């Protein structure tokens, strides 16, 4: 008789728990489409006590908890699949093209705005410096065309070599095309101010020094000094523009790496969040009548 009575108690408890389980599931899924707490009605007011079931029902408790946890995990996985996933590769590509775009794609608007602002500032700096250097380059080229005479230099060179037989002075030749015509390239404008052999071409070079030997006739005139200063100023601005170009490239790389790591980290955090599910047995009390139930909760 005692065995039969205990068997009946177990069966009745199992039926009660099964019915409670069905009620919990139907109410939870009907109440919300997102993962969260799944109580019947309002657990804050309904749960008066939280306690484990009698030890004789431990096998049923364990089986129900495992089954219900598996069911909840499956539902959560379905919900997670419906949420659009951000791609770290796309984030990296977006920020590599436009710094900050990958961060905005990943939902970090402020972080993206910072990278975008830095890039805009660097681009502005590059444009200003490059234009300034380019304008100064045009100025010193125009100055050279006015105050340095290539024809006078070539005539003096031929006369000097014919008179002295000394060709050691002329270690650098002006750039020429296939027809032998002098070409005003970047090298041309660099050499006429840098090397002493081109000193005679400057307008203010004294005539009486043009026939003296090389060792005694080296004179840097005012025209040549002004030209060298103008060219140095241009090169300084253009060099700074080059530094800014490197900073722009560096900002693209850092932004791309940061965006990829950010999106990848967000996905890992979401995966960890999906695993923060707790299932516990509790006794609810409504209307003065206690009954067993399963409570599922998720931490955010």
C-alpha cells in the first residue's frame, strides 16, 4: 500500500509539473518575441517563495530542467539567427576606405565620428600644405626663368673649356630630350641653384669673374640666394604634405583594424549573452494554493 501511495504521489506531482511547464512555455512565447525572463503573469508579484522540490522528486526536477533548458536554448538560437549579424570583414573594408565608416556600421557612432573627423582634418591639412608648396614651386620656377639664363651658361661653359681645357668643373649635365634640347624638369631647377658650376647663368653674376679660374671665381650672388630660399620654402611645405599623407594612411589602417575588432567583439559578447540563461525550480503561490513551476531567466 505504501509503495502504491508513493507511486500515486509521484505521478500526480509529475502531472502537475508537466501542466505547469506547458503553461510557462505558452505564456512566455506568447508574451514576448525577444529573449528575457519567461514567468507566468508577473513573477515579481506571483512568486512568494522559492524553494527546491522534495528530494523524492529530484529525478523529475532534473529531467524537466534539462528538457526545458534545451527548449529555451533552441528558441534563443532561432531568435539570434533572425538578428542581422555584423561582418568584421565588411567593417574592416568600410573603415579602410573611409575611416569611421566601419565603426558606424558596427553601431559605434561616436567612435566612427572621431575617426572621420581626424581623417577630414588630415585631408584639409594635406590640401593646404600641398597647395602652398605648389604655389611656392611655381614662384621659384618663374624666378629662375627670369634671372637664370641657360643660353648664357652654355656659351660660358664652351668658352671656359676651350680656354682652359678643364672639364672637371662640369660634373653635372642639364637634362635634355632626344633632340638635345634642354628640358626644364625638376632636376633642372634643382641643379641650377645647388651646384656652383651653374653660377654664371645668374643675372647678377659679375662679368669680371667669368674668366677667372674655378677656385677663385665661386660666388653665390643675391639672385641665387633668393632662389635657393624660395625653393627651400616650397620643399618644406611639400615635405610636410608628405608627412600628412603618411598620417592619413596610418589613420585608415588603425580605423580598419579597430572596426574589425569592435564588430568581432560585439559578436562574441552577443554569443556570451545568449548563454546566460538560468533555469530553476520554484514553488509559486496564488490564491493560497502552492504549485511547482520552472522559472527561466536571462541576464542582460
